[in-house]
C-alpha cells in the first residue's frame, strides 16, 4: 500500500518520477535504453494492465541468445528463465539450495538408499495442456544418461545414477550406483521435458534456439534473441510455487549503462535488474532502490588451449596467473567487491581450503617461469566475453602481462559468438570469461565436475583430458565422489583441488560479488542471488 504516506517521507524514487527532478538524466537514460534494448515492439515494459495485472519487467545483464535446452545450457539468462518454465522431480530453493518436491509429490524418505521412487503430482500438465507422465521423465533422463548425447548436466549424474525406469504412468524409480544423498539437490538440474514435443525430429534444435515448453508456473509467450523474452502465468499450474505475476518481460542488456538507465531515474521502465555495476550501487540506493549483493563462486577465469604451444607448458600458464595484479583489479574494476582466488572454490564454500598453489601477484616469479620455459617475445591474443564486469577487468590483465614482456591483444566479444568458436574448435590461445558453478549447486563435487572430468565440454575446449595428470585427476575425482564418509570425502576433494590449482588449465583469477537491485515499492520477497540471474518464484507485487 502506498497511500496514507506522510509527504515528508515520500519515497525518493516516486518523488523523482513525479517531480521531473531528473529530467535531463531521464532523457539520457531513455536514449541509452533505446540504443540497446532491441526493437521497440518487443520491449514494451508496462505490458498493459494495472495494479496486480501489470507486467513485471526485469533486466538481465546477460544474453538470451544461447541455448535454452535445459539439459545443455549454462546461459545465465536461460537457466534463470528455465527455473520458472520447467520443473524437476525435485527443485531447490535458490538461496539455501534445499530440495523441495516439484513434479514429484515427496522427497525420498531415505536418501542413502540406492533406489528412489517418485510419484508425479496429480493433475500436472504441460503448457500445451497435455498431462505429464512417467514417459516424459524416462525420456528426459534418457538424454541425461546417454553418453552419446553428452548433455551438459549429464556430467552431474553419470557417476552415481545408473538408470531411471517407469513403474506406472505416474511413478518412476531412480536406480543409483551407490548411496549418494547429495544427488537429491541435483535433480533440479534434470528439468523434465515433454516427450511428445522434444522427441520429434529437429525439436531439440528448437530448444537450443529458444523454444521452451514446460510444466512450471510460467509459460514462455515470445522469444526475441538479443532483445527480450516474455512469459505469462500458466493457468493450469497446480504445483508448490504459484505464479505471482500475470505477465513478465525479461530484457537482455549486456551493456551496463542502458541496464542501469532502465531501472533508475524518472524514466525507469523495469522493477528489477541483476548484474548491477559496482560504480552505480550508491546512485541506485539514493534513488530508493533496494540494492543487495551475493558472494559465492562467481569468478573471472582463464582457459588455456593446452594443445597449443607454449600453453602446453604449465610454467607458462602459471606465469600468466602470477603476473596479474589482482588487488589492482579488485580496486579498479570491482570497486572492492571481490577477492583474489586462493582456491578453485570461494572462501565461503564448506569444502574450501587454501590451495597449495596460490597465484599472488608476483611479476618477478612470472618472468622467471617464462625464462625456465624458454619463452620470450610472447604475444597473447586474449579472447573474452563482453559481460560488463569482465570487460572492466581486461585492462588490468593487459597491463599486468605487458609489464612482464608479454604483448597482449584484447578481443572482447559476445558470449554466444565466443563459445560458438570454441564449439567449432576454432583456434584460440587464452580465454577470459565469467563462470559460476553455483548456478548448478553448492556442493564441491558438483562444482569441480562442472569444469573437470572425462568427456567434459570444458576439457574438450582446453584439450587437456588426454594428459596423464588429467587422467590421474579424474581418478581422484571419481574416488572422492564414491567416498561415503563426509569428512574423508572433503579431504580427498581438497587434495585434488590442489592438483587443479597447480596446473591452472581452467582456473579463477578473482571471485566477486554479484549485485541485484529492485524497487521495494513494487516488489517484495526478492532475494539477491550469489550467481547470475534472478528467481521470482517467491516474489510478488508489494
């Protein structure tokens, strides 16, 4: 309720809207927004309607033009959206990551058992009106476990899940290779897909390019790559987290300036935005927005092509890490909202232990390692994603490498374009990109398997999986996964992370905080995530 508010306490954001006090700023904001938001016809933010029926407009600081296949994507935009469109047998709370029944009616009573039985929710329907059945679950897990398909999420299931079988039309059993209680949280990653839709020839190509048909509280109504994706409440949804918004319009804005303009000032056209630049936090707070951060695994990492000299030499990879002035990067680019990586894991992870190899800024050591490797006159072509905070970090990397005699050419580009090149096995030297395995979960076993493991997508990019050190690492990882004693498993995981740190094939430079901003006059129940994207399944109009 906004009426009966004493005049002196008028919300600053409302004041700016109604008084025109920021008229000039509004003009700039509108111009920036128009330049970056895509076709006007696809970016209307009020969506018609009033009060509780109006459209919620969100701004996402990542592209919506990567894969939307829920079993294949690591896209921040599509993963966040898919949590609203699809359901797993179990889903997890976006912050605590505690599992709760979604398509299934209950969590198995004994998570240490090697068979988990699930009954599907009565009346669950797909967005096209067809009923959800056990065949859909078997179809989905068939993709997950098919080694030939090699889905991204398959890497989180293959070691411990043997098969998924149909019991009857509304029941399935998951057969585990060994007791694995942590698997319950991972079931949210296997978003159940309708067999009658996605088993058709070519249908999975549609899922890749943006088609989404789920059983969740919101159904996708339009998808415009590089512009926006729209959703509306699914009238037949009868699950645990009901839709609170009649319609939603999610805008993709990778560039920071138009993203900030869209949520601030007199022309504000959105109620919430993720990926808020650190430089704008104070400005947005003064305008009346709620601005909160989440610290977790989010990081800038370096990926090396180890099949290409001299990056096959571990000393060269280490030298380039030692050369980076991470403290300067944190001051200049992250405005203090970050920490130098001292392990693959962030310091807040329960399995964290400082690695044996920590890449503190040491240019003398970097030069010595290059001399030992017999490398001089090196020129590095650093390809990078164009995520705004990554772009802010690139000048520090270049200055640091130039300072040790390594000429550095920066090539920031759209995320989809960069990873298309990697998928096509195009030539590269070093890639700098953003990553946050916390999108998938919090347990260290899952986090490490995201980047490392035989047949892993990232290992194919790095061309390292055939290395003898890599093969030994994978054996260590498998043993840790199977270890039933939690403390011993933790120690085994910490030990193999030391191997990952020493070899620096795919390794973080800094871990940073992610910032979300929203209008508390409009929204309640929002929680800032420590990973990209937003989750509005518990939010509602204020």
